[in-house]
C-alpha cells in the first residue's frame, strides 16, 4: 500500500496524491489542488507548524526525548546547563565544549545596572513577577541592538547565551524587588542552579550554602521544563521570530504565552486549587464539581499527552526528596487523594486526563519557599533554552514569515452610514 493520501475536489474531479513523510503531509501541495480553500484548524490541533529535530514527544505513549535522549535518563544523569547545550547545539557537549559553555553562561549572568535600578525599580510595589519578566526581556533588546543581526550565527549564539544566563538574574531581581530585599549579584563561583538560589535567598551572609538536595531538585525541574516542542509559548517564539524580530522581543512574546493559566500559569493554579480544597475529605465533592462543569482540575489534562506525562512521574519522586529537607507540604495528601480519585473516575479515564508537569511542581516550589506568583517565572527560566533552540532552528530553516489565513464569517459588503442616520 502506498504511503500517501489522495484527495479529490468533487467540484471539478481534480485529484492529487500527496506522500506521507514522517507522519505528515505537505499542506502546500494540497493547496495547489484547492486554491482559496483554507484548512480550518483554530488551535493548530491537527497542524504541524514546522519540522523540528529538537524534541520528540509521543503523547499516546507518554514519551519525551530531547535530541533523542529520554527525559528520564537526562533527569537522572545530566544537569540543566548540559541539557541547554544539547537543545541549542544538537549534541551533548565534550568536556572542553561544556567547560566553554559553562564559562560563557556564567560570564553573561550580569544585567546592566540601569536594567535593575531604573527599569525594574520603576514597577508598582506589588507587580506580578511574570509581568516584570516579560517586560524586562523585551527591554533587553534595547541594551543589545546588535541582536537584530539575525543572519549572523555567531551573533545569534551570543544572544542565546545572554538570554539563558540573564533570565535567572532578572527573575531573582523581580523577587527581591517584590520582597523589598537588596539585589544579590551573580556569583561566578557557583553552578547555574546554586547561583540562582543564592540570588533568590541570600540575606546578610557573604556566601550562601544551598542544601545540595534542593540544588539537585531545582536542576531536575529545570531539565524537565527546558523544552516541550511546539507548545503555546514556543510557537509564539517561532512565530514572532519569523518576522525577524530580535530574540529578546521574541522571548518576551514567548514568556507572555507562558504566563496564562492554561500553560505555565497552571502550577500556580494547582496550588490555589489544593489550598481551596484544603483537606482530603473534600476531594470527592471537588471532583463532583469539576464533572458538573464548575471549573477544571488544574494540573490535569494535556493537548498532546493522552497518557501519564513522563515529567509528572519524575517530579512526583523529586517532591519526596525535597520534603526530606523542607518537611512535607501539607497539601501533598490532598494532591495524592485527588490524583487517585481522578484516575479511577470514568470522566477522567474516558477523556484520557492524567496529571501533567504542573500537578506536583507547585508543591515543590511552595515547600522550597517560592511565592506562588513566582511559579510561572520558575518555568520560564529553563524554558528559555528551548525557546532559543527553536528560534535558532527556525532561522536555520530560513522559514517564511508565519502568516496563517482565516475563514471569514463576518458581514458581507455594506455601505457606510453617517452617524446621524444610524438607528
Ligand atoms: N479538568 C476537567 N476536565 C478537563 C480538563 C481538566 N483539567 N482538561 C480537559 N478536560 C475535559 C474538557 O472539558 C473536555 O471535555 P468534553 O469533551 O466533555 O468537552 C475534554 O476534557 C477535552 O478537553 P479540551 O479542553 O478539548 O483539551 P485541550 O487539549 O484543548 O486542553 C488543557 C488542554 C488546556 C491543558 C486542558 O487539559 C486544561 O485546561 N487543563 C488544566 C490546566 C493545566 O493543567 N494546564 C497545564 C498544561 S501543561 C503545560 O502547559 C505545561
């Protein structure tokens, strides 16, 4: 049997055979047969927006691989910085490559003093850190005007290093502003996750000694959040980047996409939901409410995963390691009961709704003392490497500007009526 699809335009009997390549068909070829007929797919549920060699996601079987490496293996054996290199460069680094990468990232963690003192300090005292981050990423483009030279691969790589390196610094600066604490400068002696934790939490002491178990937990969470193929924010990055906007402006758009509760804001929503449920005994009533349409079970369901999200499994285990240090998050029992109840309920089974990455991550962040508003920021820090890898790949592919069509459903042509004559 041929690995192709034949379609016929019944209006005129014209026919076209399109090959199936890597599980996809070339819509542009179909368009040759159907000029002026658009493929209506508002949320891109049936559309592959690009070919990509970065992340392999098989939602039916719960598989996630970065550049071919299973997420489980990376989470066990690798570090976030190595994973960021893998995503951006395509292969795991040699020792020399890793050393150079680590040096470059470490030596680009500082932000311009105006950025911190004048830009970030100008926000309202209780500004949401995600709003601050989105704005700060866009503002970075004004500090690095050479970033517009997107045809130069070296210039591109320099901006990628800056974005990966500076995002934790900006994130921590947003927190310190909100908390009313002085900014902590990056410490070049520390690893990527340790440096982030010292910028967040160090008060007074000249050195910050993070518990290695918490450092490892953050590193694992960063690895799990680094990329997830063509999700909402990554698609935003590619779409904005396709206009040849600079990477800082593109990343600001991507971060804005991540902010929403259906995407990176879900971990925040999970903790708010668990807090409002309050006790295991209330789980049954809450699930009944979800089934009758009064809200969603936050941290459950995914556009692509129709099986257990592999990241959720790893995070669930990491949670126990964190709780050994911080003490158990009292909401864990509510979460476990909620998961158990939902996974044995026909409503969730029939819709293939499983815990996603956000179901347990918020519990870890809460136990580690991160303010609830800050959770999407914790997602954005590592996702920056994925956004940058996709932006770079899109430019290497010399992609045309993203410009979908629409199916117009509005009024037919009509004449302008002067305001005095309108009824
Ligand atoms: N709770 C209850 N019902 C749900 C949930 C949920 N969390 N998610 C989906 N459903 C139901 C829908 O009501 C729908 O039911 P119906 O067929 O009777 O109408 C069915 O399952 C399919 O849902 P859709 O909304 O069509 O699924 P979609 O792929 O568009 O949405 C999404 C995916 C946005 C993630 C959704 O599952 C959701 O809102 N989940 C809660 C928020 C969340 O956890 N987001 C984080 C996602 S992971 C990430 O971005 C990092």
